[in-house]
């Protein structure tokens, strides 16, 4: 008899929900996490009474009533609505592209005026078959919006020229002919009151968790103490990079505590020109309508990834997807290992999608006799 029914590698959403659901079904689980905290990239750390999103802004949003009810049964969510603004050369623009944005750019006041302006701007591109992101964006929204709010921001984000990026990255762009600054169209949206870490504390309550524990530093041992493995780490590393290494984009965060109540008046402000090396500034207190005397901001700098950096965004181009598909076939052939989450599935997931994926996979596992 092995000591555990399930070894769960990683204490992010997929791993924590798996542990929670399997424990309810009578299984004994061990969760190991290489970081010194639970919650993965959703981890929030309390600094000066403010819940700081340690690995970048996280806003929970979904159309799925079941998923919304599930997370709200764990912690209470507030009514935060993501309404970012963009700054380009000192001027402010609302996001996503809506009537406020069109008024700020062109001075138009009615939906017809805005639609006519976009039609005029896209006319010369209507018959092209886009070969890259730049052509795709120009065909969708035309020159002004592209140059002000898309081109340089995207180039900073991905580290290459927009003409070198595949068109599929922006198959569509949200264009609204209403004065609606809500970034998401989903029915449900909010931030857990008291920070995201509270969700994971609830999910992992009573379950054995070992922090600062790297699966790969003692792989043979960990593979032999459990009947099954749920793996949420990089899939290429699991298979010893046999088919090649997958590529990512990474981020660098520069935090600053300011002796003022309010720095920018909004949780998320994007900087869309090359004038600034960072892509956005997050002011964390605004996620929870904070009234603290101080404020904490984070500047977010995209950067090339290497193995010493955190992998954030999968580069889902043809080369990387071919490598991933080779690993996916290997993964599907393993009977006692479940692969789940952003790194194990080499896919950018929103949080609600990972919750849904974990719940779906755990439902397939029968209760322990």
C-alpha cells in the first residue's frame, strides 16, 4: 500500500481544487508546492493592509453560474468591475474600445458617427487577407486605434514587431457602440474579499501540504508514495524535454509603496506607447475599494523567458504547438497521471476556466470505496 492515493504537484487553482474535491470523495492527498506559499500565481500578500497581487492582476469573471456559486461558497466576492484606462503620450483613453474611446479619439458622439469613422478607417484593408497581427488589427479597427492603443503595447508585450506576430493573436477586437467601460462581458465578476489566498486556505484546509518542495529534486521518491499523480507543472519538464523545450513570455514586477491615499484612481492603467518600458501600472487597493492612508503600485515589465524566470504566457505559435502536441500524446498514454492547468496544458487560461477544468476532471474520478 502506498502512503497516499493522490500526489498533487502544485498548489494553484487546478491542484488545490483537485485536492479539495478528492478529499471530499475519501481519498488521501499530499500537495507539494515548490514556492514558499500556496495559491500559485493568484497569491495575494497583505502589505500595509493592502492585498497585493504578487504575480500580476487577477480579476475573476465568468458566465458560468455553477463556477460562480462554487467560488462564492468558499469566500465572499466583492462587486469589483474591471474598467481599465490607457495612457498614450499623456492622454487618457477608456478600454475596451467603446463610445467613450471613440469620443476621446475622434470627438464623435453617436454610434453611427463612430461606426462610420471605423468603416472609413478600415476601407483600404477590407479586401486583404491578414498575414500578421498588424494587418489583422488594421482590418478590424483601422489606423488610429491601432497606432494609439494596440501596436506599441502589443510589441512591448511580446517583444517583437507587430508585423512579426501571427494574425490569430487578435482574431477579433472588442468594439462597443455603447458608453460601457466594463472590460468583460461576463455576467459575474469580482475579487475575493480579503484577497485570493483566502480561497486556497479554504480549499486546502485539513489537507497535507508541503511547501518549498520541488517534485523534480526527488522525483523517484514522490512517484512511489502515491497511487496517482495530478501534475500542474511544465509538461515539457515532466518528460525531460524529450521533444524540445516550450517557450513562454515572462514578466518582471516593480513594486512601490507610496505615502499617499490614491496614485492613479484606478486599479489598472495600461501604457500603450514605447515611451514607457512597462505595459501597465496596477494600484492594488482599488481592487477592494481600499481606504488605507498609503497605496501600493506595481509596474509590469514583459520580458523574454528563461528557466530562471516564471513562465507566464505560452507562445502558442506553430513550432511550440507542435512540441506540445508531442507531449500531449505522451501524457494521454499515462494511466495514473492527470495533467491540468496553464503549464501542464500549455494554454493561457482565465481562472474560471481552470476551475471548470479541474471540476470536470475530478468528477470523472469515483468516490473511494
